[in-house]
């Protein structure tokens, strides 16, 4: 994604999250943005239908972000017009005993999209180099090696017809405070809040460092990161939708040729 001075740097260069403007609006008002995202939703649905009909490629959408970053909201908004056939969401929680008994990428590989489908990872394989790193769940030499595992795996997916789109939903510390407070104060959102969210917030700086490192070390040509300014929810959705549409439009998708038997056929 191109955001001027806030863009993800070229491959191999360091990304500094502290220099990223999470409050960007693209020069639009909220009203203009809501009109824009409505148009983008319709176009995304058209392209998803085409992807499904074409049947040669799959698309893996990775949504990653700190608590309250807006993963659920992004899915609800961006994919609002996309039909359920050919589009799935997978939310990863704490690994089960069976999953822990396998290499850590095992459970993610099982959920990758089949040809013609879009699969959205709500949280992803990047938890292993973010949460597990920040909370010292695994030693440094373990999560360090996983950067190579991730890059090789994503390259494998792309070589085998699965486009990988990665979105880091980035918010400010003040914005997170407001969203956490809303969860506490709003009876309809209290179920989303857990006391552990406050413990995670105390690790804000550590998470910022980890995200900067992740984007720097896994921002590859075959699977680049899109740094998404997510303080303004409506602009966040526009950035994600536009990136997906641009990728789908670049894939030379086409409808398969009609069966010769039906050309000119008249239904009585």
C-alpha cells in the first residue's frame, strides 16, 4: 500500500511503527469515506464471484493487529456484500493439545483456501512471533527461527496458486484506550472485554517493537505487508478493500468458456 511517507518501506528495509501515522484519512471526510466503501464492497463481491468462477487461484487474507485493532469490524464491513460461497473466516484461538503436538504451522496449513476461495485469517500464524515473543511463551531462538519458516511457507503458497495478502491494522495507544473503555461502559460490548486486556496494554511498547520487527522481516515480494491506519474505522476498511481489489484485478481472472452445447440454447 502506498501512503506517502507512511508507506511500508522497500523489501529488506526496517519498518518503524512509531513513525507510522495511524490517524490517516486519505484526505476524505467520514461521509465521503462511507460512500466510497459502499462502492468498494460491491466491486469486491464482483471480483470474488469471478475468482470463484475462474477456479485457478485462492486468496489468503491475513488480518493481524493488537487488541481492539478492528479485525472483526474489518471483516464485517469489507466483506459485507460478499456471499458466503467461496469466502470463509477462520478465527484462531489458543492451540489445542492436538495442534501443539504438531509443528506450529500445521493448523494454519489445514485452513488455507482451496482454488476459487477467499479465506480470512482472524489472527494468524503471526501470533507465534508476536504474542509468544512478547509474553515469553517460547524462547527467543524458537521465535527467531519462525521468521524463516513463515517466509518459506508463504512463498510455497504463492507458488502453488494462493495469493497471500497481509494487513497489519495499526492503532494509536490513545485509540486503544478509548476502545477498551467503550467495551467496559457499553453493556452490548462488555462480553468482549477481559481483564487480561489491561495486562496486554502494559506491554504496549513491547508489542510495537515486535510488530515493527515482524513487518520488516516478513515483508517479502511474494507476500508484502499492508500497513493499515486503523484509528478511523471507515478509512481502515477503504485501505483493505482497495488493496484487495487491486490485487484481484491484477490476476487476469476470467470466466471459463461456455459449454458448446449451451451456446444458442433456448429454454422452453
